C-alpha cells in the first residue's frame, strides 16, 4: 500500500478534491470542506499507511460529522462524497499498481478504511441531525398547541428546554440574499438554540420558534414577535407573531416587529369586511378622479398632523386654506364632521389605513 499510493499523496489529494468539486459541488462551495478536509485527508493517508484506522480517531471523526450536521450538509451529498473518495482511491490504485494481488489488497484496505471513517463521521452527524429533528418536531408541536400539558413538560426536558419560564414565539423571514444561518444567528441562535433556553426550527421557509428575550441587534429580514406566554400557551403567541410578520410585510417594515406595538394595524390588515365597509362609507363618495386622490392624501396628512391645517399645509407645501377647502369638501361628501365626531375620525383613519395596506 505504501509503495503504491503514499508517494503520490499530493496528486491523490488534488484528484480527490477535483472529483468532489465536480460530483458534489455543494460541499466544495460551502464551508464543509474548508475546515477539516486537510485533517481528514491526512487521517485517511495515515490509516492506509498503517493498515487500518486507529480506534483513537473515533471521537475526532464524530466531532467532524457533528460539524457537518450543524452546517446543514445534506446526507445525500455526504454519501455522494464518500462514494467519490472510494472511487478515486480504487481507480488510483489500479492505475499505479502492477501486481494484481497487491491491487486487490489495496482495494480491500481502501474499502475497510473508508467504511470505518464513514461510520465515525455518521455517528456524530446523525447524533446532531436526529437531535435537530427531535427539536424541530418539538417546536412544531409547541407552536401548534397539539401537546397536552403533561406531555409538554416531559418533551421539553428531552430537548433541553426549561418548561417553567414564559417565552415569546416568533416567526422570521430572511431578506433576499440572506442565508438561513445568518438570520438564525442574528436572532440569537447557535445550532438551533439560545443561551436563555429558546429553540428554533425551519418550517416552510420561515425560521420559527420561541425565545426568552427579543433579538438585541439588527435582523436581516423581518421577525414577527408574539407576547410572552407560558410554554403551554405559546400557540397563541405564535399566532400573533405570524400576524405581526404578515402586517410587517404589508407595511414594508423590517427588523423585529412586536405584535403588541403594532396597534390596530393587524386588525386593519385582516378584517376585510370592516375595512371595505368603511371605505364604502367614507371614501367611495369622493369618486376615483385625480381630485379625489388629492383629497385622500390631504385627509391622511391632516389626521397624521393632529387635524391642524397649518402644520398639514407646511407638510404638503400648499396654503392652509387649500387644506381647509379639501377637508371641507370631504366632510360635505361623506356627511361627517371630523372635529365633532371622534368615532367618525377613527373610522376614517381605519378606512385610509385599510386602503393603503390592501391597495
């Protein structure tokens, strides 16, 4: 074996990397091959030179496999990489050897060593992957409210979650061009959990889960955050977090968006019947001409500036009398007095927001 493969280790290494890059490009482009490829190659060469893999290598192989799992390397890609390594080594032995018996012995040793290394890597990989699957199932069951209280406490312990504190459910969506791990880290997660006990999982393209405290930094995307709730009532917090995310998308908001700070926006966004009724009551009488749109924009600015014609005029670069005329025209057509009827003022504001959010 030593006389056949080891003298050509540089060529062998280059050939292995080229084959992996061609057959499993996802591994070569990602971080999986950067940190431990040299160590794995040296371990492989050492095992081939010594007639087998040392038992002392098992813990290090398990750690390498766990690192691949945390980088979310697909199992099919890793299996393809294993087959590629075996193919390259067997072909290399056949090309460099002359004695048929020596080639057969070399191939047998290659298969034995590669199988042993794959088993060590798989041990660490599956440990993390199975734990992540168990964690994801727990997150899904907690946020959907399908777990009974007694089962919830037992399941929480198995995934390392303290069932006593209150948590805040969240639903986050990455900005275009943002990686999943980048979003998770920005929300305070490392390997799917936070130092304060929160856990997360990727479901339907969104990062979902629960945490004890809101993210304390910028988030590359948007994160809808529900109110604090006990672990057995997080389904309600998650429902509100999802509404916050939906409202944020409609309003063009980014970063952490707390449901409790959105005020009426979620209701305006989702209560279609009320929104359309208010639009018919207050905005439809204006018609759909450019002049009507001008009145709508004036009305929006007027309400935003405390129904002060002077401040609104400064904001819109027009004379205060123009503001008064437009507001008077609206009140005449809608049959309402904004100053004398605070309920009508509130309903007009609702109609304007519904129109803005729903086009």
